[in-house]
C-alpha cells in the first residue's frame, strides 16, 4: 500500500474517531452544563467531598533559592503567613517547574495542586510589584500586614488578592455614569464579580474593609434561602489535591486573575453599550477569546499529562467550548442598553416639564445592562471551562471525577453570580425608590401623578391648534375641555421596577378653558376643583356666563376611587391588584342662562366585568344625568343610558356622532311636549367605548411585577341582550343614529331626523317635521300639518291628513297625502311618484322621469326645462280647475300631439335629449273622471285653456300650435296664479305665514310663491330657517330649456 493511501486510510480512521468523540463530547458537555446550572447544589456537594478527600490546607510555596527580602512587601506577607499557621513550603526549582506545567499559566499565583490550595510566592511577589495599588494596601509594614491578614484570615485574603488584581482602580459608580466608555467589558465583569461578593460588601471603598466582609461570605450564603448547600461548601473549601493533573480551582483562579488579558475587546475607547450591542464584534472577540484561552489551557493540561493533543482532539475541545457559548445572552444585554438610550432621549423633554421619572427608568436599564453584561461575560467563560473540561475528559476516555468536580465548581460560582445578580439589581431599583420618596417628601405630591401632569403639559403643547379650533367648530364663545391622561407605559414601568405599583393611579383627568381660541393660563387643578370631581362623578359648568362647549377630548374613565394592593404570588412574582369603588352615575349641571353644546361622546359608560361563552360580555353601566339651562342646547350622547333635562329653549339631542346603537324613540306616552323614552339596542357588532382592566408587566432580573390598571377600548359589545335606555325631557329635536331607527311621535309637535340607515319615522298627532336623511326611509306624518323630507335614498313619504309639505329629495321616491287638505309634494332628483289627495295640491316632480297624480281638487302642477319625462294623471271632478305652470318655458317652441288618449308635449326641434310631458287620458271620456288640465300658463303669463287647445287641435294627429289662438302675454294671469298657489302653501306644513303681521303677509306670501314655482327646493330651505338638515340644493337655472308651446295669438 502506498504512503499516500496509508495517509488517507489513517485520516479516515481519525475522522471516524473524531466523529465518535465529538458525539460523546457533546453529550458529556450537555450533561456537564445541566449539572452546572440545573443541579448546582448536587454538584457542589460532590465537589466538596472530592476536595475534602485530597486535603484541607493552604500552602505558601517558596522556591528554596528565592530571596524573600527582594519583594515588595512579600517578606511581611510570608512572616504573617507563618504566624497565622499557613504552611510555608520551600521546594526545589524543579518541583516548582512541575507545578507551573500543572497549572498551565506560569503567571498564576493561586492554584490547586496535590499539596492543596497553593499560593506561589514568586508569582505573588511579581503581582504585587506590578499592581502598586494592591501593594500599597498590603503595605511593607509588618504590623499593618499582620493586622490585615489576621482580620481577614489567610485563605480569604489570598482570594481577595486575586479579585484585587482587576479590582484595583475601578469605581463602579463611575463606570455606570460614564456608560463604560473608559472600561473594557471584562473589567466591568470582574468588578461586578466582586460585587457578588458584591452585595455583602456594598458601600465599602477599600480592600481592608472589603476583606473583613468576605470572611463571613460562606456563612451568609448558607443562610440565604435555597443556597444553604452552596454556603456550606464555601466554608469547607480551603484546599484540595484532585489528581496528578492538578485540574481544578486553578482554572477558576486563572479566569479571575487573567480576565483582563483574555477578554478585553479590541476597541478600548468604545463604550460598554456599543461593545455589547455589536453582536458580531462580541462574538468574534469575547467569545473567540474565551474559546482560545480555555482550549489552550486544557490542551496544555493534556500535554502535561501525556494525553493526545492531535487535531481531532483539539477540534473536539474547541467545538464543545463554542457550543457552550451563546451570543443570544449578549444580545439580551444589548437590549437593556438600547432601551436605556431610547428612554433617555424621551426623558429630556419631560425633565423640562418638571418630571424626571423617565430619566430614573433610563438609569435603571443602564445599570441593569452593566450588571447583566458583566455577569454574562463571567458566566459565559465558566460555561466554556466546564464544556472544555468535559470534552477533554471524553477525548481521553477518562472517567467523570474530573468533569464532575470542575462542573460542580464552575456551576457553583455561576450559581453564586446569579444569586448575587438579583440583589445587585434590587439595590439599583431600591435607589430609584429612595429618590422617589425623597421627592415626595420635598414636594408633598405623588411622584407618578406628577408624571401625568408633565404628560398633559406636553399634550397641550402638541395639540394647541386642534384644541383652539373647538370654539369655532361648535360655535361657542368658551370651550371647557376635559382630557383624560391615560395609563403611561414608562410611568407604569417605573412603578413596577421600584415596587410601588400600589402608589400609582390609572391616569388623571384635566380641565382646560379656551376662549376665543386661546388657552386661559390657569392651573388645571384649579379648574378641576371647580368643574370636575371624577371621584364623585360630578361636573358643573353652571356658573358660565357665555355660550359654552363642554367636550371630553379623550375618553374619560368612569367615576369612583381606586385602591391597589401589592401581593407576592411566587418566589419572585408580585401582582398589584386593582380595586375600583365605582360610582354608577355621572351628574352634569349645565349652563343656566346661555346656550351650550355638550359633547358626551367620549364619556365611558360601560365597565367590562366578565366574559363567558353562554352570556357573552357583561358590563356595569354608568348612567348620565344632565340638567341644562334656559338656552338653545345641543347634546351629543354616548353609548350608555342618559337622563336629559333640557330646560327652556330649542334643545337638540344627537345620536349620530358615535355608535349609540339602534334607536326606538317613543313619545306616545308623553304628557308634555319634548318628553321621550329612547331604547337602544347595543347588541352584536355595535361598537361601544368600554372600560377594561389591563396589566403591565415589568421585571427586575428574576423579579416579575404585574400592575393592574384601567384603560379604555372601542370594541364590539359582544352581548346580544345589551341595551341602553334614555329619558329625555323638554327636548325639541332628536337626531337618530346610523342604524335602522324607529321614531314614534307624541301628540305634540315632534322634530325627528333619521340620520343614516333605513329609518321609520312616524309623527303621529301634532304638526311634525320629519327628516329621513340618508337611507331608504319611510316617513309618516299622520294627523297634523306635517313637513316630511326624504333626503338621500329611495324614500316613502306619507303626509296623512292635514296640510302637509313633502319633499322626496334625491332618489326614487314615493310621496302621498290623504284627506282634502292643502299639500305641497316635491319629488326632487330621481324618478318619483307623487300622489295628491282630495284637496288642492301642488305637485312638482323635479328632475327625473316622474309620475304625478293630483287626485281631486284644484291641483297645481309645475314643469321646468330640467324636469325630464313627466307623466301627469289627474283624476279630478268635472268641477275641478287644475293648472299646469311652465316655470321657465314659453309656448313659442313646442309641439303637441295626441298619442292614443294622451296629450303629449315635445320640443319643436325634435331634440331627443330634452324631456317630454304626457297628460295621460286627456281625451278619455265616459268614465266619470276629468283628466284634463283646465289651464296651462307659460312663464310670461300666456294662458292656454283646455277648450282652446281642443278647438284648435281640430283632430289633427300632430300639430304645431303656430297660428292658433292663445292669450297674449298677461302679467295678471301670473298674479292670479300666485294667488291660488298662495292658498296652498300658506297652509301646507303650517309654515306659519298667518302668524306674520298683516303688513308683511302679502309680501312674504308672494316671495314664497316665487321661490316655490321657480326652484325645486329653495322654498323649503327658506321656510325652515333652522338646521337645514335634509334640505335640498337649488336646481341649476341654466339647464337645457324645453321648446315652448307655439306662438301667441
């Protein structure tokens, strides 16, 4: 077999061995990590037993030929060791070299060999020379050194010297304030490793005081809940000799004393947060450094023991170490620093507004990030050590004792670090709590309420333009604006972090005055005391002397008082439960003498209680009771029940500004005008503004805080049986919702608006005014002189008995009246059907192809150039006198023809784009009805009678009236026409002309007649003089003109 083939075979064999070793090593690593993290106590016990087996002493090792007098303070240290009973062992140089190889790092002065826990004199002396601050503390005075060593005990002083190698010159507070810009991540890590040792010694500034504390560390840890086993092992660990390989505590001491060299990042000038956030850099340098350092150390151990260090074994060890290190833990640390930065930028604005809580929260995350970064670095290194040791043991097929001990020791320290992390974080949180308490003592005010005040100031700054516009928008001189500052995430988080969730409220309500669009410069609390009492549910603006708007700019929480109790529910879990002593009613006292606008649409009236499959969502309702004054008021209601005492004046209640549910307005039981009961269905998909209890979670290390608070949301009611009921008193006008509403009027005058939706409006008795507005509505005036306006959509209008005014508006409408009263029927746009009664009716189809039937009585039809194809079917008596008025047309350009029994007028130029007028059954006789129109008048007063037309028609199927007889232009004909028409409109709909003074009556009547016959809708607008809701725009006077009716005589 060739050399090349042999090499390939050997490589394949080694690869297979490496594969098997890798699998075995990963398994061992997994088990080792599990021991190190999940079973720290068990591994510590096992490690302790192994340590006790090999020795329980501290030895100071000095080479026989080493001159102790040359060291910096070393002579005093050696002397003190002897006096304190620490064994001083003088050994040959060769023995020391063996020890060096066993330790693997020649600069190490603390290690674990077969002799026990060993201090190496030359390395310690060299260390003292290199670190002047440490040596200055130890000092060259024999007395000082002995006193210090006597206080601290030898082993604790030695451990403190190791920690001191990186502690010297580091100030934790400065590190936090500067953001770590002058410190490497590793130095901060070791600084906080001593804070582990950190929570016991907090506040100490010198190594002497620090060393006094460490001697009791084991006892203190033993007394800590859940860490008794750990503390016991700490007190027992004073030395050990594990095996000839010397693998043990030296690894950990190597980590602690060498961390500044092994874990320092490349960019020493970068801040801690920058380094931590840079995951790629951290992975390549910190994690790479750990892997390299630990791998090199373990390989050196194997080499000293004569074990294999071939490529596959080295790869196995390195890969096992890498698997034990996760960059995700460092990315979590980065989140703390990034959040701190975001909050700090946010905090700058509110600091200027008198609140520094956001800065406190930012400080917490910065300090927490520093602590987390440090402990994460150390824990990552310890995990790597455990993994590398496990891999090395697996590669040598050596049993578990070494792995067990190392895993136990590294797990022990990791456990201590994690245990210490929580007290460190709590200490930071406690400092914030102390600052809050100091502020409250100084200013006599709740700290978190002050945060809400600052938020409201910012809201006013940001929303001033909008808030200033409300006066003009609602047409009032003054605006009283109530704003609810709702729960704030940062304020709530600060309460949770500091454990003060029971001291915070769910928000705060504010009152601001605006006049002439300007904010009155008074303190909101002054207005609150006068206007608003959210605890008792009272609002009072009765002292306002001007027209006023009361508006809830943001949803206002329901009235009542809050209380909270913080309870521990687990080892680290706390819940602050909210209890609300709610009031079930809002009481509003309105402006006494002036008109006002009350916008209650953002008033929360439903408190969510519970949810169930069977019953859906359940609520507690808060009723609104409002007592208004003498002026003309407008009230916009929310989704909950209300009681409105409107007082004097013309008062309007609106249900269309928010989703108030499907209405059933009932005035049938009213004994006074303006009294109604309104039942509302809030079931199904109805959107209601509801109050709910939410919770905010925050954490301080392992401690989890949950704080409950009240908030609002707009959501479907989720309850098929949910209803609201309103009692309205002295309300003159009601605007419906956007659902399919039903209105039942009283025996008095009712004014109803359907608003959006396909509504049913019934005025019943009284002179009613009904508006369908948008949707396909049905309006019934019933008895009384009623006004009905269909609005948009295909509407049906029934005037009933009385003198009625009906306007269909846009859409294909049907208008009908009963009885023998005087009625005005106007179709508007669309293809409409108009049916008159037995009295004298005015019928105007408007635009579109309309059907007009006047019925009996002296009816009046109007046709314009914009009217389209109209059909008139008049079923009057022979004694009736019906009139057709061509409002903007003349006779000189019109063709007339007989089609079957119908008389048809068409344009003389045969333009098919222009409409025609058909008088149905004009020529039909013998059935008892008169279908003729007795007179036709053009815009200039020329009159053509039915007799004239038939005489000169002469049976010709189609004729141009040119040359036939018609009266000359005669203004008196128009005057007579207006007189007859005036009789109709002066009565229809009770427009009130008779109430005007006698001197003005004739002029007013003529003006109304002119508007009625010349325009499709302007008359109605002029007569109403009110809100104008549901009225139509005037037709275009420049529309195409239909050719006239031939020439005059």
